[in-house]
């Protein structure tokens, strides 16, 4: 039964991601918002829903290791596997916004995790993320959202100011009349279709992801694999499957901005929002191995930034190297 559930979960996940990308593109086209911004906000938050559900639930239950491990493990998977596999399929061009703002912010958020955890210790002498630390993360997330919304409005304003004569309308909407009424109707229909596709697709992504995680965990347990190890690997990878499938589908459709924005935005969302809410709900005692993981993630992020600055793209060779790096990291997790 678990094997059938696993297969069904993957099918729903892939189809959901396909619909979600199509819907997101229609929405971005309607409002004149760049695909990169859509990828870093709507798509990133949507595909990070499984991480949010797992980490916040774990924090409420007092499962600190899962709450932090899921975020760090998911971010590592996103950066190395999602970007790596997507680049192998189609080399990824990286926009200036990612280089100047989003990726550096992701690195700052990652660096803050061990710094904030080490500024206060419990009586047991172990580092802890307090509710104040959670508020700091949340404030940074709100700042990121405000900057992104400001950029989106600027782009939309520039889009609206572009001349839109009858000839141009006719090329986009060949059946429209000179009054522009049919143009507006078709634009509304495209927006409605985009919202519907995005909603149905997101539901499929979340449900499919949950089915895959549940079935994979049961299969792993049946082979006698340690539950903690399952949480650090299968849960983290499983909750990142939406990012993987969505980015791959986006790349196949030629929407590389959505593919890159989805990864970077998800990593920011995971730390600044998911972890902040988890900590605010219940302060988290952080294991020292998690601090080491955060430093490894910071190093990988720095490597990605150097590569992007040098060539402004991630080619297939680097994609393969990224995937191999994740394989090495997985071996390290099993051996420690």
C-alpha cells in the first residue's frame, strides 16, 4: 500500500507543479510582474508550505531536532539538488536582483541562526533560539516582503506605462475589437484561469508532498532505519520535493527565473518565516550538529554566490558538481 501511495504522491506532485507554474506565469503576465519576483514570493511560499507545516508542528510538540533539521536540510537540498538538477536539464541564468539582494539575504539569514542561537544558553549549557530571536527573523522577513512588493509595483507601473495601441492589442488578442472591451474581458479570463490553476496546482503540490513523505517514512521504518535519521533525511528531502518538481517543470517550460527565484525565495522563507514562527511558538534548543550544518550551508551559499558572480549562470557541469556535493553531505550525515 505504501508503495502505491508513493507512486500516486509523485504523480499528484508533478501534475500539481505543472499547473502551479502555468498559473503563476499567467498571473505575472497579467500584472506585468517579472517571473523572478513571482518565483521568490508566490511560488516560493507555496512550495515551502510542507516545511512550514512540519517545522511548526514539530516545535509545538517539542521536537526541536526535527524543527531545525528540517529547515536546514531542506535549504541544503534546495541549493544543491534542486538547483543542480535544474541546471543539468537547462543551464540557469541568474538575474542581478538575485546576486545583489536575495542570495546575500539568504546568507545573512543562515549566518544569523548560529549567531542568535549562541547568544543565549539554557541551564544545560546548550544554545537556544529564543522568542526574541524569532521576532528578529520575522522582522527581516517582513522587510524582504516589503522590498519585493515595492519592486513588483515598480515593474507593474512601468508595464502599464508602455504604449498599447490597437495593432499591439490585435497581435496579442486577435479577436478583440478596437474599443478594447474584448481585450479587457480576455485579460480578466486569463487572470481567473491563472488564479484557478495556481490554487489547484498548489493543492496538488502540498497533498502530493505529504503523501510521498508519509509513504517513504513508512517504507524506511519497515527496513529498520532510525527514526531520527529519517527526520533529517527523508522528511527534509520530502518536504523539498515541491521545490524540486516546480523548478524542474519551470525550467522545462523555459521559465528559468521562476526556477531560480523559487529556490532562493524558499530558502529565505524557510529560515526567516518558518523557523521564526516555530521559535515564537516554542523556543528551540539547538543541537551543536545543527550549528555545524548551518555553517556548511553558509559555505555552500557562498560558493554559489561566487559562481554566479563569475559567470552569471549555473551550467550543467556545476549542476553535476552540486548534486555530487549533496551526495557527499548525505554520506557525512550517516557517518557522524
